[in-house]
C-alpha cells in the first residue's frame, strides 16, 4: 500500500474511532495533515485555527502564508514538505490545546511520522517543540536541532479489529533516556468506549530516531519584529540540517 493510502487509512481511523470527541464535536472537521507523503521534512504546528477548521488544511491562514514565504526563501514549497499539527481538531476560540488533548493525539502523530518517515522534523512553537523535547525553552533552544528516540505502541488502522488503541501508547523515550508517561488513563478510557467489539490491537512496539529542529511559531513571530527576524534566520538552517542528516544516515 502507498504511504498516501496508509495515511488516508489513519485519518479515517481517527474519525471512525471518534478520537477526542470533546474537540471533534465542536470542530467542522479533522485537520489531519497535508503535503507530500514522501517528504523528507515534516513541519508540526500546534492545532488548527479558524481557516484550517473550515478548509481541512493545516496552515492556510496568515501564519501559513508566512510559512510559505519562509519555505520559498530556502527554495522549498508546500508540495515538497508534509505539514500537520500536534492536535488535529480546532480548540474552541483558538485556545491553547490542553495537555490531555496533546496526549490523545500523540500516538497518532507518531504513527503519521512512522508512515512518512521523514529525515527531519521542524516543530513550530512551544506546544509542538515540548511534545518532543520535554524541557524545551523555546527562547533558548530555538534553532538547535536535537536527535532523539521515541517509542510507541503501534496503531493498526488496517486491521479488522482496529477500533481502539492500547493504554501505554504515549510512553516515550526522551533524548536523555527518560521514559515519559502522559495520559494513559485517558487513552484507556478512550479505547474502552470504542473497544466493545474489538479483541486486541496490534501491540507492536515501534521505535523511531528523530531529528527535531525546534522553531518559533510563525503566528507568534508574524507581528513581532525581533521574533520574526529570528525565525527567518533559524529557518535558513532547514536545508543544511536536511543535507547533514542525510549524509549522516548514509554512513
Ligand atoms: N497554527 C497552527 O499551529 N496550526 C495550523 O494549522 C494553523 C495555525
């Protein structure tokens, strides 16, 4: 099956399993992600805003236009990359995503990344960066790439009995080797409500090595002159980091 088809299946799974119904019920639609399923670079934002909720596409509003400009400045376009968010439904009134909402979507995001298998991941903003780098301080750490391992229990959206996830999906290993646990209870509850007819889920442990480049969020930088300059400067390192990572991987 192609990556595109596998991603479509995962998207359908999130909808059918009613992942995060609290947000789903208030949103127009799921904003799963868009772009090139074979992308070498994946950008990860925070959560959809109004325009994204209406169109179903991530980063189509003002922040998205700024992102497109920065991509053009390094010779890239949206078709080259894949872009998604930590949380995949719009939080009401654009409030910050809640920790439990981020935890609920975490295994689905990791599965999305496992399918695409990018060389580097660019996180946009604090929420996205801290999902991967727990003690990230965006003002100090922006523009500094980190390599890390993450581990999660695989989601099997193409199985016959695939309508739930196991409780420890969000366990992950940090670059420092700490194992972090998040909202296992929430995930268990989520699963329980969807698992009536399911027997078990593929419990395969997947481990991925990721290269994360934490950047400021374009929306935060849009109207702040000095953040804007910093973000544009940091952005210039994307192609270099990509080339270096590819070189490293080919050794
Ligand atoms: N901000 C985000 O974090 N994501 C979007 O998709 C749009 C704006």
